[in-house]
C-alpha cells in the first residue's frame, strides 16, 4: 500500500517562501526558561510566516495535526475539577422509540472499538464522540511509534527506574547550582542524557502520589530486581511485560483480520525504517540497560527482534557513522500515521454510524438491575465544548478511553468512605478510578527544507523518513513533498518529535526539548549541513497518565460500560487490541450482571482470557493473557451499591475468599488452644 504521507509535487511562488531561522527564537526561549527554572507551561509557536508556508506545503498535515491552531487556553480541561465525570441515577423514563446507541467516547482505544463495530452488521448503531480538541491530546502529541519492547513498564529501563530518576533529579539540581554553564552544555550535547525528572514540590504535597510511587517501585523490584539474573522476585509469567508486550503484538494480527482500506500501521521497510540509535557517543556506558535478558525470558527473543546496521548501510541512508552510533533496525516495529483518526471517522460514517465532535462526557446515567444488585447505563449527558450546552443520548453500551485529563469518575451521591477505603483508593475518597500520576513530556513539530541542488541524490533523504528512538526520545515523519520554487527543486519534510517526562506535573521541563532538538534531532539528521534549513513550528506539553502498574487499568462500573485508563504512554501501541479487549470485557460484565456467570467465573474468564464470544468480532479469540490483574474489581459494583442502597452481592469474590481464609485461621487457633 502506498505511503500516504508522500504528497504530490507542488510549486510555490518565491514571495511566499519565508526565511528559515533554524529554530533560533524557540531555542533561545528554552535556554531562558532553563536559566529561570520556568516550565513549558504554554503553547510556544514558531514564526507566523513559516507557519503560513507550512500551511501551503502541507495543508493535509496541518488539518490532521492542528498545527498552529492549538492555544494555551485549550488546556483548561486539565485544571482541577474541570474534567470530573459523575455516575448518577437516571430518574426519567425512556421515550418510546428512542434509539439507543453503542457509544464510544475518547481516544484511540474507543475509536478502534467503534471501527471494529463499523465493519459489522451493527455499524449503524455506532456513535463515536470526542471533545474536538485533539490538538492538545497525547494522541497527537506522541511520536505514534509502535515499538513492541517498549510496551512495558518504564522501569524495564534501569535509568527510568524511579529510584534512579530520583537520584539524577537531585544530581542535576546540584550540577546546575555548582556549574550552570557545564550543566547547560551537557543538556545541549548529550544525546543519551536522561530526560525524566521528579517534580518534588508536587510529589511531596500529595500522599496519594507517595503510595503510587511505592507500589510502582515494588512492582519494579518484583519484575526486574536489580537488573541481573537471579534478583527477580517473581516468575516471568507473573510480570506486567508478560501481558503487555504480547497484548501489543496483537495489533498487526487484528488489523490483518479487519482488512481496512487505509493504512493504520507502517511497519519497518527499506523506504521507511524503525530505528534505535546512540547519537554523539560510541559507547552508551551501560546507561541504557533495558533488562533485555529478562524481557527475552518473559516474551521470547522474536518479540525483541533487532538488526544492527553496518557503517555502509548507515551511510546509504544518509547517516554519518561518526556522529550516529549503534544504529539498529527494529524489523517488526513501526509507526502510526497521524491521519488515522480521520480515516477511522470516515470508516465509521461509511458503516452507518455517526460522529459527535465538540462533545465532552460529563455524566453517566444508570438504572438498577436485578433489584439494585447492579446497574446499567441508560443515558449519557454531554456538554458542548464550545457553547456549554447540555444534552443527553440514549445508550445501549458505553465504551470509554478518556485520556489522562480525566482522573475522576465519581458517584454523585452515596455512602461515606472510611479510612481504609481511602488508603486503598490512593487517598481519593469516592473516586472509582485508581490514582493517576501525570508524567509530562514535550512534543514538537518541525519543518525541514532541503535544497536538492546542494544535496542531490536519494540517499540523503532516506533518514528523514525513518522513525528513530533514543531511549524515550522519538521522532517520525508526518509528511514529505517535492516543492518547486522559481524552478529550483526542494524536498520538504514535516517531522514530529517528543521526549522527556516530568512527574507528577501537567507541564514539562525545558531541558527535555532543548536536549532533543540539539543532541538528538540535529545530530542524527545533520541539520547543520549546508543546504538544509529548518524551523520549529510548535512546542507544547504532552501528558501521560501513569498508575502504579505502569500499563493500563480496565474498569466496568456498570453492566454495559467498559473503560480503559492510565495507559502511561502506551495507548497508541495498544490501541487496536485495547478496542477489542474492551468488547470482550463488556460481554463478560453483562453476563455477570445478568447472573449468567458468578464473580468467580468472571474473574477466571479474565485471568484465562476465556472470551468465547466477542461482540462484533466473529473471529477467533486472539487474547491469551491474564487481564484480571489489570481490572478494577473493587469498584465494579460500587456505583450500584452507593446509588441503590444494596451491597450488590459483594465488592469482590476476592475479598470473600480472604475473609473466609482469616476465619479459618482464627478457628484453627482457637482449636489449638
């Protein structure tokens, strides 16, 4: 299938071509922010004339990516109390003949679920909704890479372990205090500089974050130990990576079955390669230990396949082997095009469904099931993101993936929450979601103009098409085009890059983009070569939501509602299987509410991926891992209990089993007396 990021040639008059500054203004702004310890707390835009030129060269990319349209005010939804979703009792009667929709709300997982249904005979029942401000989303902010070995908790890289991050945060704070010029030079020149930092002020102000961090570190100790064989505390099959990487590997499998008429995933090939590199340094000095042996033991070497490029092959793609070292291809990895959301929305419409943009989910309305033992979603309430007008939609099923700005799902009224429950819930009384910590990166869009009279030949262009990663720093091509300017040939690329992580914080630290631009992008693409000009079009923050497991959380607060959250930057790589998995869980949750299966059977079905029927799929069940460990069983009937005054059976058969165990031990002790 043709690469739809390669746009047809065009001509542009010379008076429409601006002077490129090679990012001078934004780079200077970043250095000033580093000196003044000011975070990237607003959208920073490049020169207006270059943005206008970008609109002429890549109108398609501008439309897909909202370049130049995103404003700092769009981030209002991230403010405390702005994106709280409530579950309420629906006290109104349904109108006779009112259509009930299969509603999908939010990001990639929800959209993929909607697309799967759009291919079925029930495609006409699909309603996909979003708030219309994707320009600030993690979806558009991430580099959209599909890297299997990275679909696992961040702590699999030793230099992203929370203890090590705590150390480098304090070390660099001391470095900048003692020798600021040396600190700044390191940030600007070291491509392997670890760009994840702890924002201690926010961390220490919220005890819920302490608990999350402790849980995360305990999971790290269990899964990877001291990054040496024999120090792990759990078997490979009990690690998060055992599920997460295999789960992510289902992406091409499911896409092949769907056989969609557009490209959802580009896998590495000769024209476009998925690469890893170590720019500017021959030896990584052990800094990027990624517990590879442990991952191979966990999922098999075929999931971590890589191929080292020779110096000759690196040169043939335009790389300088004296500046870019350890260049490695990931043959089974790739990236998602930024046009995929528009392609999928069009697919939903072709299937008879509807798209509802500018719609923010504010309330989920439910009615009791089986005398109040459970509940079922009957309507959802929307707020128009522009006008503030409220409206409702009748619901058959509800699937959500709301992203990291949505951290609270609360029953509107109900029982008080005791101290123990507050601690178990991460000190979030009444919140049905687990505690989420924001880890915020920076995301940038670049425009690169190459004078083909100075740099003739195809080899020099190949590297601009590659998806390349250095630790958690990534970039990929958004589009390319041949442009004729007064008879002179140019090749123009649009590229997106992202990297860094400041947590827990909604903003990013300026060192991360400064390091990425100077030490990664400039070094690998040799942007200082005569004949190459570039401009930074936009720079903004891009937040991920992380839970203690650092993978995903699944929830089903009602019989016909499923949700996924806390994906921690893994949402793109897992969006396709997530969409299908939510359907499988929905079916199981419905049978539990109807009394067809017990809580023990529900738990076992999720543990063993025993999904005999997956709605709208009609094909073999692709799942094989234990998903119960990522499921919020404690809150699955909490809404029904709080709204309708019954315990809804029990919170969980797990608690029943533990209670029975404690009673047995107590009886045994009494007998021994």
